[in-house]
């Protein structure tokens, strides 16, 4: 049902089974591995829960579920198809928690094993993982290659869920590089598919990615209306992690319009989704399975925006303190894009304090982290600065 994007039916089925999951996992046969998809054995639980949580990088249950599988001597005895599906789901679970090179090796090794085996769907799933890995690494050509490879292998009439999720991810690389026309074309295609399947107002729809494009283009009223719509229907559908992302995004938009109180309320609510210890009875939260909701990579992204908000209020010392904490969060997280954003923000904070050497130090670290992205984002300012220096030199002569 999920693969066919039968969204509401699948959601209902997942919720029914999730309530039984803790009991199922105590049964010996459910701890074993199997080629069969008829019952969610341990390896298939990892695959199915990946689909339910929709690439949501906040849900950490995969690693917990996958650990016994990784230690099992039966893993290599699975059919190639079952092994491959598990490897792609596991790849998602490792993003930001293991070095990107390790995830690349894992997915490329799987693609080598699949070569010539006529398993296009499984090949597409590995390209899908690699697309996101390369986005995290901010390697545009590689990310685009893997997205296009996945889309070439997938068929919308057979697996619309994965076609839509690939489009959802693929547009983001163009948006990061400020190629908004290309990003919008992919979002338009996603919208068309979502309307065909009747899932426009669900987590499969384009609302969040469309809103980010509006926001980047300065169309804040349209962005905020779209974000709020997503918050409302994701709340109705009880998808807290997806809703948390929408809360953060709307708060981010409010910050850029100077609506600091509303922005802080939303951003702190989003952080709370990923760092709260009170939801033990709700299967929509991972506390239900005895797992912590804390996700340092998410906290780093969200707190980075909270820091900008505090600086906007003049609380620069507190902002610097929190931003240095964010750098500690990222110490063991392989996410160069977020790291780049954090270094840039810290540089701006030190500039506000008049600490010129520290400003230069963190700007230089940001440049070395992502030179191409740095130049693209700062080209206009750099060009104007060079013109000013040249003009001053000519006046001196």
C-alpha cells in the first residue's frame, strides 16, 4: 500500500501494527531474518518502518531495530532482493551518524551486486540513498546523477511513493544552489503526481518544499500560508516528526520578517518534538519503543536558527554560547552543509561583537568547508567589495 501511495490505508495499517510491535519483538520468530515479506521479520521491519517514517531523519528507531540484523550470520544468506532492500533502508539510518564515505561504499557495493540482475526497483533505492548522501555533502553533480538514475529506474504506475519522494528530495539540491527554476519544475511534477494519487494534503505532497522556494524568493505571505497548511494537516494526520519540520520552517520564515516572538515559539516547539521525554504511551513517538527522541543533527539545524533569533534581539553573548554548543553537536555528525551554515552564523555573531579576527577565522573555516557554495552565496557581495577596492586604488593613483 505504501509503495503504491495508498497513503491513508497504509497509515491506518501501520498504526494498528505499531501498537503490537513491542509484543511482536519478544517472539523468537520475529527476531529472525527472512526473504519473505508476508510477515515483517526483523529485516523487513526495518524496511517497512523506513517507509512509514518517510526518510524522516528525526526517527532513530532504525539503528535500534537493525542492530540484531547486522550481527546475524543469516544476513548474507538472504536473497539478493531481500538483502538489497535492507541495505538501502539501513543506508538512510546511517546518514549523519556514520561517515558519508562509509555509506557511499555500502550503497555502491550493493549496486555492484545488483548489476545485471534485473532488479531495477532495488537499484533505484540505492541511487535514492546516494542522492541524499551527496546532497548532505553538497556535491551537486553527483546528487543530480543519482536522482536522475533513480527516476529512470522507477515507474510511477508501479511505485509512486518512491517517485514522489525522489522528486521531494531532488528539488532541494537545486534550491540550495539557488537554481529556483529547476527546483520549481520538480515541485510542479510532484504536485501533479500527488493530485493524481489524491495525497496532495499529506506528507507525500509538495507543501514543505514549495514553501521553502517561496521563502527563498521572498514571497513570505505565500510561504507562510503554505507552511501553516502543512502544519494543520500533518497535525490532523498525527505525524509529529513531519509536523515538527513544518513548525521549524514557518518559524524560520517569521524570523526573516522580524516576527521574533512567533518565530521563537515555533522553533522551540519544533526542537521539543525531537528532545522530549514524556511521550511513552504514544506509538507515533519513538519513546513508545524505549528510544530517546533526541537527535543532535536536528537540534543543530534548529538551534542555529534560534541563535539568529536571539542575536536579532541583541542577546549576542547568549547566541554565541548556544552556537558554540551547536558546533559540539556536530562534532560526530557528518553533515557539511549544516556545519557550513553554523560557521557562517558564528562568524556573523563575532562581527556583531566587533571581534574581527574571530569573524575572519570562522568565515575562512566556512569557505574551506564548502568553497563552491561559499562563492555562490557571497559572489555579489564579493564582487561589490572588489569594485570598491579597485576604485579606492585608482583614486590613490
